[in-house]
C-alpha cells in the first residue's frame, strides 16, 4: 500500500502539506516501517528525525529511541569514502531547489562500516523548500558476498581454462611447425590429447551456462518419460567399459517404481556427477538404490528416490552444510567444485530435494527425490 501526500499548495495561504508520518501513523495505513527489509529514516522540514525503523537501527547500531527527534546529520552521521561529511556536501535543505534527491552510493558510518544510502527530497511545491527527507539504508554485506562469489568464479574459471588451453596451443603449434618429424602414432597421441582438452573446456563452459541459468531462475526442464533404472545402468556400463570392475557397482531397484516424468538429459547430468564423485572420491562398492517414496511436492502421493553411496571415508560432519555450495571440493583431486551446486539446482528445478549424509558402510551418501510430475492429461 503506497503512502501519499496531499497536493502541493498553489497559492499563498494554502494549507501546508501534512507532516511526515511516524511509524505509528504508517502502521494505521497498513504499512509498518519496521516490517521493511531496508533501513528507513525520515526527517521533517526542520531536519529532525521522525521515523527510524528497525532495519535502520540494526544497520547503524543506533537505537530508534536515541535517533528520533535528533537532527538528521547527528542521528545519521555519514561520510563519503574520502572522509567528507555527506550531509554538508549534499545540503538537502539549503542546496539547489531543483534537486530531487541523491542516487544510491557507498557511504561510511562511524567506525568505517560501509552502507548503501539513497535519499529523496520531498517538496511541498515545485522548487519549494524541502518538507521531508526520506533516506533508505542497505547493508553492503549481501552485495559483498555476491561480488566475492563472482570473483571466485572468475578466478576458478581462469585457472581451469588455462591448463587445457595451454595444452591445446602447445600441441597444435608443435604439430604445425614440425609435422613431418612425428610418426603417425605420435600425431595421433597429440591429437587425442587436444581432443580431450577441448572436451574439458566444453564441459566447463556448459557448467558456467548451467550456473547462470540456475542463479537467474531460467533453468528449463523438458519433461519426458524417464526410465531411471536404465539410465543408471548406462552409466555403470560406461564405467565398466572404461576399466572399472563390474562388481564395484551394486544397483538395487525397488518395485514397483512409479512412472517418472523428468528431463532425461538433466537427470543424466545428476547421475553422472554423483556416480563420478563416488568412484573418484569414494572407495569400495558404489551402491545405487532406486525406490518409490513419498513425493516432495504437495498434491502428489508418490515420487522416485535415488541414493548413491560408497564405502570410503565419507564427508566430515563439519563440511556437510557446505557440500552443495559453489567451489566446495571433497578432496584435493581437482575439479571446479561446481558440480554439486549444479546438481542441487537441477533437482530443485524439477521440484525435488537432495540431501547428503553418511552411508551405512561409512562413506558418503547422496539421496535425491523427484516428484512423478506426470502431465495433467495422464492424471
């Protein structure tokens, strides 16, 4: 619900605009400043603070009772990043009459803490005196976390790209310069290395695109019938063909499984990541249990649960809550640390859930549950 003021006076003797409303007044209109997520500070025509909400008190560490009634520049003593007093610089009450406010910028509270501040000057009439100064405050910590995350992502990508691109450049330059000096077997080995490194770069780019879609809520799910047991079987066969022992994998199917409608490519991506983690970082038998279970989504009775566990050392208890965050690595065996973050995003895009815990054999246990999500015409 918006809070407005009466129209500006058009002639001498017209009634003045209503006084700024306090928190209690706004609450009477259905808007309580203490419920706002950002800090709100309002000063009247005499530069006295008449509203200082709970978020402003939290951000500034100044109790509302202490700020109310004080002059704005004393209740909220702000400085710019060069140490100049901001209220003296901007002079909202005595500055240019055409100014409508100040855009958001980084300023400093006493003690050097950064805060994002913007201001609006409310006038009773065009070019008239300022009747009210409305200031919003936002903590910079969330933005700093985002900036740190982006910086870490860029650094990780740069590091992961450098190695394969250096290899590709080295081998192609060598082949072009000394083609005749190498045997066919040497040429094949170099080209196979280049091909593998190109695949590595392609996978990294695909991960970055997935992260971008997950973060922006644009990850598309194209649902089709999925035979989850057959999908797991294909991954096991690929590992056996690549040299893993067949008896290292144990697939157990609970029957009857409900018909599952999901994105087959993205389900494959989830299975690939979880199985690769179990094979690379775990030990002993990798067990995959597929069972019918209660749906994680309201309105559906059944879902499908897939549990991947191993018999290795497992994940330390103190790391459990960080497993699905960006850049988490369970060991020093390489990787971007983005895989499980993407897995969680894919599962949740399907309306499902994923958890991590300790397997009965002592290793890591990942369990994800997908709703059946059958189309309405099959219901």
